């Protein structure tokens, strides 16, 4: 995992433990004051939210305890591997895109972070600047050329 991804997960864990837990406890207490719990929708919704939050806390603690943080700037080369920022050009439309290849837990296509297990991530791993890669996407096959590989 990248240092930034590790930090984001730690921040989410801290927020869930210190802020969300307290909000949920207050919501449950308020719902209990409304009387009969068997027919109290607010109480059941708060308990469901609590269950989701506790499950996410457990998941985050597990991921963080087993994660290995990779110092991406210490990596170098022109071959795509974990942590690389890759500039691509769509060979059909000449549209340029930049992605960072990260682990599945950090992936966020809207932020330009793709998973090593995604179709495009798998196609890019091990390729070099100037290589063309073909990726099967829901709309067919896309071809990209690798313009730049950066580890900064």
C-alpha cells in the first residue's frame, strides 16, 4: 500500500472511532427515549448504522495491521509496477490519461488510482514506455500506448 493510502485508511479509522461511534451512541440513546423499541424505526436504523460502522472499523483494523507500506519514490525505472504513475494515450481517440497503480483497497478511478487487479492494471504491470496494451472493457477492446512511467 502507498503511504498516502495508508494515511487515508488511518484517518478513516480514527474518524469512525472518535466521531461516528459517538454520533451513533447519541442516536441510539435518543431513539430509546421514544419508547417501545420493537416498533421504533429510529432505534433499528441507528443499530443498523452501528453494525455497519463496527464492521468497517474491524475491516480497517485488519487491513492496516496486515498492510505493507511501500515507499514509492524509492522505486525507479521505466517498467510499470505497483505505485507507478502512468501516462497513457488512447490510440483511438488520442485522449491522454494518467493513472497510479495501487492496491485494491486504495483504488479510486475518479481520483486516478487503479487497482493492480483491475483489467487495465493487470494489462499495464510489467510493460514499459512505448509499449501498447490492449484492455477488454465493457464497451469492447481499448488500446493504449504508455507515454511515461513515474515513481515520484
